[in-house]
């Protein structure tokens, strides 16, 4: 996995999150697992080469699926902002996303 710049890497992680979300709604778990791995590999690449801080602007996304993934990745760096984003998703009662956000927050708080 290699990207020319951080913009390309961020576009790719967004694309993978969208593909993951579609496969999840289609209940195609083989594809879900494939894209989960790609999301994590892309996140690792960004972290190693550009720093996770470069993902912060994605916390302004209108896409709840993107917000859940990115807030999870940024909890250790931008805890207050990430918690706020996740709590907003929890209270929005968005199918799947609210549950995911709730579980991420529960785990985060348990390990603090």
C-alpha cells in the first residue's frame, strides 16, 4: 500500500469506509472483512507516514459511517472532539452507526 500524498490516502480511506458500509448493509460479510482490513491498513499507512492528526478534518464529515471510523482512530489524540462526535451519533439513533459509536465509547471509557 502506497500513496502519493496524504490527500490520496484520505480519499482512499473514505472510499473503503463507504464500500465497507455498503457491504455491511448488504450483509456481505466476506466483503465487509475485506474492506475492514483495507481501512486499517490505510489508517496504519497514514499514521506512519503523515500522522493521524491529518485525519482530523474528516470529523467534519456529513457521513455518520466515516465519523464513527475516524472518531475511533482519533480518540487517543483528540479525545474530547472524538467523544463529542460519537455521543452525537449515539443520540441520533442512526441504525448501525449509533450502536457502533456506543460500543466504541463504552470500550474507550472502560480502558481509561
